[in-house]
C-alpha cells in the first residue's frame, strides 16, 4: 500500500512547479510524512500514558496538529469539508504560520536530545517548495491513508523510505553523496561487531544509513532489557552532517526506523580542530563513508596536523582521533588513498596509531558514480604489523538494475572470521612495504592480471610499421582504380 502512495505523491510533485527532481521529492515528502508520523506517535504516547494512569502533554498546540490543520474530521471520522483548507489558504497557513511555529521549537526545547529540539531543527532548515496549495491538499489526502502505528506498518514505511533515498542517490550528481548501498553497510557493521553500551559515530552521516543499520543490528542482537533499550535510544548513536538536505533526511530516516530523538548535529565536522577532541568526546566504534573528491579551504585544513585539500583524508584523521583506545572502525574510502603520494602521511598516521587489520577491495559500480573504493577496518591503539586483503571479484557487472547484494559479500564475511587465505584473500607484512612510499595498493598475488607496459620505442616502431603498411595498401588501391 505504501509503495503506491509514494508513487502517487511523486506524480503530484512532478506536476508542481516547485519540486524539480528526486531530491526535492524526497525532501517535500519528508516534512509532510514527518508531521503525520508525529500525530500517530502522539496518539500512541497518549494511549500508553493512559494505560499507566499518567497524563500525557502533547508536543504541539492543537491548532498545529495534523488532525486540525491538515485533515480535520467530522463526527463520523471523515474529512470535514467545512474546516479543511486548500489552495491559497492552505499554502499561506503552511508558509506563514505552521513553519514559523515549528521552527521555534529549537530555541524552546530543554535540550538537543529531545524530539522538540529535532522538530525545531528540521523546520528551521527545510522550506516548503510546493507552490500549489491544491497539490499540498492532494498529498495530504494520500498521506492520511498511511498508518504508522503497528510494528509491521513502521517497518514497511521505513523500508520504502530507504528505497526513496536510494532513488535519490541513483539520480547522480550530489544525490549520490547521501546513499551507501545497504548490503555494504550491513557487512561493515557485522565485521566491526558493535555491542550494547558502545558509542557509535558517523561524522559524515549522509542519510544515516550507518546509524540506522547499527540500530537494527543491536536491536536484533539479543532480547534487550528496558535499560538497554534506553541506552540504545539515547546513548549509542551519534552523527554530524554539514548539508541541510541530508541532515533532514537523516533525522527523518532515523525517526522512521524507531530512533525517537536522533543524536545528530547539523555542523561541518571538519571545522573542529582535532587536537581539541577530548577523551570524553571519543567513540568506541566509527563507521562512515566520508565524501571523496571534495576540496577544503586552507582555514579548514588548519584544523589538522596533516594538511590536505582532499576531504576524505581530513575525515580519516578526524575518525582516527575520535576513536577511543581499543575502538574499532570501518571506513569506506576511494582506493587511491592506498597509494596516492598526497595521502602518504595520513597512511603513516593510520599504520602507526592503529592496527589496519583488513582491507576490502570493492569492484567499480558499487557506487552509482563508478568510483573504485575500498573499506578500511582498523583498531585504535596498536601499530599495524600485517594486513589481510580481500578482493571482491564478482561474475557480473554491477549497475542500477543489478546492484550489490548480501550474497555478494557472504564469502568476505566467512573469510574474515578467521582471516582465511584464498584466491581472493591474502596477507602482506608491513615489513615488506616500501617505508618511503607506504604504498598499500591492492595487488592480488594469486592472480596474474597485472598490466604489462611496453617501452615507448616499441610503440613508436609499431606505429611506423603500421604507417608503412597503410601506405602500401593505399598505393595498391590507387593502382586498381
């Protein structure tokens, strides 16, 4: 049911002049969906309080609840056509009253780890781009049919929302920044193996895929006690995101997956001087896919001991510093990090301060942009002595219609459990690495597929010979003519 609802909403947004692409569709669907979800959440909390003989104080004033402004009902539980707003009246209410009211929640909230604060942040960043009040009305009528009260309903909604985020990533351009394939994320988390009580961090949170999957992994790891559930909700998952749209989507995504007040901060992680990171600010687990290919200004680079304009190299320094002693990390990074001369000192820092115990080499097209990547698995507090490599070789080409799946990564998970040596996996000793270049490139010793380059004089000689043969052929053709 939800899938058809999302398709119908996209059709309406396609016709509206204010939403122009998949990114806008996700953003505009998100804020309306959030307010309906909030209404159902408040109903559940009110019923829960009543069962426990307690009184529940609603978060929103009655005028701004979904059942007042979006879908007022008559005594028969049907839409009250005398009270419903549409057209210009509805658009003016949303833009001039609803959004300003919700934006104020941030300054009035008791603390940043409350749902009230998140409401204020969301509506302080997001804007209504739907230009037609009639389109808003049509979308409201669809969303009203969506119920988020049972576990099954919430699960279906969260899965479909993930699909929308994936579609946003598949649009290319900056959308691809926000989406890491979920089978890869789940594999990274299964490898790092967080546990209840760990503080888990993603400083480049995107759509919060790493935090959502960490939440799911921990929730399913055992029967949680009331206190463990509280720890998972409040003291486990932490993230930072620089850009407004992914920050909103990440917050919404986490809430839809059952994390009521996500510990997300809207900030540029790289603006923090890593030398000022104290022990209390460190984490047990870091899982992330920092943006690669970005360029940072000189003032941002001043926050790092090893200067680089490459965003990913700065993020990696931040993640190393943010780990507690004994903390573990799984980081996706462009494969050129392993050999690039500009990254040499970052590699040295990683190898000296952490045990880089495994590198997963991924095929091209795991990401829609086609960038070749690796995953670095490391543990803070002890230097690297040897590294286990695994090269993911698939018997098919990946693409939008043929994406990476869980089964593709099963052999990797089986092998890394014992660091098995196979035709796709091997060890290197750090003593065998050139200490000057620290080149950690993936070179599978079990496969003889290395490109052999010819000497320039050989190439020139072949070109000259081809020129002679071409001239002779042309001469014969002229004679025939």
